C-alpha cells in the first residue's frame, strides 16, 4: 500500500515506482489517497507522504525505495509471486502499523 496525496510530486514518483515493482514482482499494489482515508490515518501520516507499507509494516516514508520494498515482500508471510499484495489482505487500515520510524 502506498499512502499518497494529490498534487504531491514525491507521491507521484512513489506511485510510479510502486506500480513498477508490482508489475515486475507480479504482486498487486493499493494506492490510497490520504486525504480521502480514515481521519485517524490521515492525522497520523499527513506530514509523511508518500508512505509505503508492506504487510502492515512501514517500509519507507517520503520516498519509495524499490529495494526495501522487494526485501519486505520477500519477508512477508503472505507473499507469493502470483497472488500477494504489498499489504496484508487482513489489514483494514494502516493504523497501529509496526516500524513507523523507517
């Protein structure tokens, strides 16, 4: 999952990079407009977009690092080359995520 905001050039770059990683690793990615998300999530991350989350853990903020995303995908228990997502399907929202300081 990548939390983004309309009009944010870093978010636009992160979205393109996330889609490239997803395509090459055959996984899906969810792009979430932070301004249309849950108010608690918006409040927690408003100054940190883009935020990249893999399997419920924050992988990066302010810039997407494809290498870190791939490493996180490799460690994710839900990851399979053909059916995984960049976030855990069981997670309803990114609140309470581990590793926020990354």
